[in-house]
C-alpha cells in the first residue's frame, strides 16, 4: 500500500469577488511564507502561460470568441494540465497557494447561464484544497476600488450575477467546512493577518491527512 505522507504541504485556494484583493494578498502571503523559510509557491488560475492558458487569455481579452461550454472546459482543462504537478509538489512538502481555483470556474460559467451541476462536473477528481479562503467584498466597497479593467467579465451585470452565484455555492458547500469567509473591505494588513492565521491552521491540518479530491 502507498504510505500516507506525513510531511506534505498544504493546498490553499484564495477565492473571491473581482477586486477583492486576491492577488494582492497572495503576493504578500508568498513573501511572508518565503521569509519564514517555508517551501511555498503560488499557482494562479487561469495559468495563462500554457497553450490552453493562452487560449483562455485571448478569450478574456475578447480577441477570440468561444462557445460558453468550450471556454468552461478550457478553464477546467487548464487546472487538469497542472494537477499532477500540484499533487507531486504538495506531497513533497510544498505549500501551494492558488489564486482562484474551481470555485471561480463554477460561478463564472453558471453566472452566464450554464447549469450549476454541469459546471462542477469537469473539475470532479481534482486535488481538493485543505482550505478555501473566500474574500468577500460588498458591491459598495468594490465600487470604491477604481473602475473595471478591460476584460470580458469586468462589467456590472456579470459581477452582480457572480456575487449571487458565489453566495449560492457557499451555501451548497457549507457542510464541507473548508470555506473561511473574510471581510475583504478591511485594510490590506488586517486581511493579511487573518489569512495568515488560516494558513497556519491549514498547514497543521495537512500534517495529519492525505490530500483529498474534489467530489
Ligand atoms: N475565471 C473563470 O471564468 N473561470 C475560471 O475557472 C477561472 C477564472 C479560474 C480572470 O481572472 C477572469 O477569469 C476572472 C474570472 C475568470 N474574471 N473576472 N472578472 P484573474 O484572476 O486573472 O482576474 P484578475 O483581474 O487578476 O483579478 P481580480 O479578481 O480582478 O482582482 P483581485 O486579484 O481580487 O484584486 P487585486 O488585483 O489584488 O486588487 C484590486 C485593487 O484593489 C488593486 O488596486 C488593489 O491595490 C486594491 N486593493 C486590494 N486590497 C485592498 C484593500 N484591502 N483595501 C483597499 N484596496 C485594496
Ligand atoms: Mg487577481
């Protein structure tokens, strides 16, 4: 039998609404983890560097058009092409911080009208995070963070639907107990402090268990 890894790293997803500060917080977190001498790396989704990632990038920048199902499957395929590396690294003791993951994948496509269960299916079997840290930002606070960017989904109507879908999904997965919701309207430093506490807990949790899969 395969021995249960005892010193694996933690797999942590940072999720949240547009402009909630995910990338800001991920960068700060990486700096701190590395300062403390921990084996840690960042995995951003979508990962726009791969061949699939380049197709996603041109779709988001509206230089290409794709059927809603096709782009949904590409976002998932982008996770699958990196899954083996994530799994191997975690089992070698790396803590991996993911800037967006399957949850963004489900809610953005469902917000466009694809069925919620349909949207979840292609991600089934991917490595399941030890913790999902959800950065929650009110519509009013989001508006204070400057205008939208140029990308396809950065329009008010889409953002409203995404907020509703995240709310729905949070209820749906509540029993799984791995979602931690933080108020992203606080200062960068306050949010970072709260994230740090959750990361330490996730690392502790990871020590005693093998990585699970997304059901
Ligand atoms: N997408 C999808 O459809 N399916 C999928 O499977 C996946 C993604 C994985 C691109 O993602 C799009 O892909 C995205 C979802 C979709 N569409 N949209 N919208 P992305 O991750 O590349 O998107 P992004 O543009 O890099 O990130 P973001 O979500 O828009 O922003 P963020 O990373 O959460 O925020 P930030 O860049 O760290 O901060 C935003 C601004 O707020 C910035 O000026 C900061 O200085 C400021 N900020 C940050 N924190 C604070 C606090 N605490 N107070 C005040 N100001 C703050
Ligand atoms: Mg970002």
